């Protein structure tokens, strides 16, 4: 019988209870000051006065132009997508209708052609049979 391998000092055995590390005290943390109460909403006139104090007429015009261009660009990008989708949907409907009509026309023409060919072939056979009887 072989003897069990020697245990290493740093490796715990499955049945060994490993003590948990001692709890560390929490570091001193400064208390978080409460957030200030929300400021009352300003009326439009007050906001306009503050804005005109910050921006001059040229800056307002530039800001307005930039906002207008950005919104226009976003709308145009969206319109392109929506327009393309609408065209695809309408085109799909039109193509479906056209294909159905074309298939019905081809089917009707084919029926008519086959009817004529069969009628002609039957007439020729009847004529041949009547010619051989005489």
C-alpha cells in the first residue's frame, strides 16, 4: 500500500476549514452634502434676458442657422429613407398587380392558342378520316 503524498503547508485540504479574513474597518468618509433644492423655473422673459446678455445678434443668427441646417439635414436624411421605403412598397404593389395581370393574359392566350391548335388538328383528322372512307 502506498502512503498519501505529503501535504504542502500553503495548500488547504478539502476538509480543512479556512478562516475568513478579519473585517476591515471602513475608512473615514466625509458625509455627502445633500443636493440643493431645485431652483424655481424661470419664465420665458427672464430666460430671454439672460440669453441676450450672453449672445449678441450675430451669434444668435449663427446659432439659429446652425440649428436650422442641422434639423434640415436630419429631416432630409429621414425623408430619403421614408420616401425610398414608400417607393419600394408602391412599386412592389404595382409589380405584383402587373405580374398577376400578365400571368392571366398569358394563361388566357395559351388556352386560346391550344384550343385553336386542337380544333385545327381534330378538323384535319376528321377530314383525313372522311377522305379515306370515300
